[in-house]
């Protein structure tokens, strides 16, 4: 995976791939380019050429064209999207063709903290990171790639006695999201009956 944080443009990456074309063509592994950001002189997080889905997909196409085969893909970092205030649904839908890895981590919307999901809320329990839209859109595109939890922040500072509990928390997250990914399979079981209470606008939305 290529981390593009603090990289301002993609031209250097394309040149590096061109210079190493023969070496890369001899390998069977895939390479994933991650969305990134840069910090301005005042420390604010701003867009780079790796931040927006259109630029990412075009870059991956160019990389694959250089090698003459589909070896490059995209890794989307949820934490970076949150820092930039991006809509995860648009990012996921726009990169769906090349999306291979989803890097799931959380932050407060201001600092790149690499914490586990659901770690931050604002106000009275509102999530800082739009996790539900992200998972919903991954399901909508039929995503079958990798989902990676970031544990850098929590395990670096937590006491050893708590780390088993945090592993159980991550395991619970995986089970919950796996159930959501396979929810449609449950609805499609033979003989399954579905009852909707209420016949108003919400029922139409569910249908």
C-alpha cells in the first residue's frame, strides 16, 4: 500500500512507476494507492491530488496503463476522509471499480489519530466519523475487499490488562458488520416472511 499523506502531487509516483516498470511487471502482488491529504502553513488539513475520488481513479488507470495490466487498486482511509469532511458514500461509489482495501479508523475530525471505530462522539452521542454511511455504501456496491481496523492509537497506550478487552471489541465490530453485509442474504431465504409496521413514507423507503 502506498501512503500518500503529505504528498502534494501524483507526478512523482507516475514517474517512479515508469522508471521501475520492468521490475513491477515481474511481480504478482497488487499495489494499492491510499487517499491522502496535506497540511497548509497554518496546520489545516487540505486536499491533495490523492484526496478526491476522480483523481484517484484516474491515477490508478494511468498506473495500470504504464504496466499494461491491472496491478494497481485503491485503498480508502476513513480517517482521512473524516479530516477533510468528505462524503464517504461519494468516495466509495466513485472508487468502486478499483476499491480493494478499506482502512477503517476514527478521529475527532481535527487530528489524524488512527483510533478504532466509534471512539469519538460530538455533542450528545453523534458520531464524529460517518461510519454508518460508509458501511452502507460498501454494502451497496457489493464490496468484497479487505476491511482493515486501525489499532495504532489504542494499543500503543493502553495497559496490557485491557488489551484483551479491546481485541474482543474489534471482534464484536467485525461480527456486527459481517451481519450487515449478509443481511440481504437473510431476507432472501426461502419462505422468509417480512413484516413492515406502518404504511407511510418510511415503508416506501424500506421497500
